[in-house]
């Protein structure tokens, strides 16, 4: 089988961002009140891997967070995340892998539930953007993952069929 396209996830594949997102959200919550900060155990047992919106809804349910604060918290979290992403070093091993794929005429896409700006900054900082043929974020689709819409969009945009596509999650 000839592979035509490799689709990479961002969080957990290109970057290990668990701690980054945990700290960014807690930083933004702490600006509101320390009462809403998520402890490590609580994070691991309940919040880890959930989208920010779901985390905020849980904080409303479990700790009484006022929903009118969601937008303020979300914006602050994005600022903190952006700052952390701008400090990422190049990833020479991934650059080598992406270069290997491109040398073999294999197209590269990124499909991420992160926002578009976070995907672009991460790819730039890691030195990978120049290898990527397209990327889709949660802002580019009607239904984010686990729905397969992002993957299908990558395949359609790059003219590749599913049988010749590998997805790395």
C-alpha cells in the first residue's frame, strides 16, 4: 500500500501539552478566584482531556463558578497558552520525520481540537509549518473530534483517499 497522506494530531503527538493546558487554565481561574483552581488529583480524575468549555461547566456544577465569567476565563487561558507556546523549542526529531515524509512525496496534515492560532504557533515554533500541507482546528469544522470531519476535510483538500491515509493520534 502506498501512503499518500499522514494526518497528525497536535496535542499528545506533536506536543505534550497536558501540563501547559493545566497551568494555563489554572492561571486564568486564579485571576478570578483561587477557589476555582483545579487541584492535581481533581485534574487527573475529572478534568484532564476535556475541552475548556466542558471544564468550565464542571466548575460551575461542582464549585459554583458563575457562567458569566466563562468568556473572561477562556480569553485569559488563550493568552496564557499563547505565551507558553511561543517558548516552545524546535523539535529536530520531528523535523527529521516530516522531512523524510516530504522527500517521499507524502502529504502532511494536522487535525487538532485546539484553536487555529495554537496549531499555527506550535507548528511554527517546532519548525514544522513549512512541511505541513494543511491543518484544521476546532474552529474550522462544525463537529470537532472524535467526529471524523477534520480527517475527511484533510483528505478532500489534499486529494487523498482514506485507504492511503495514516492518522496518528
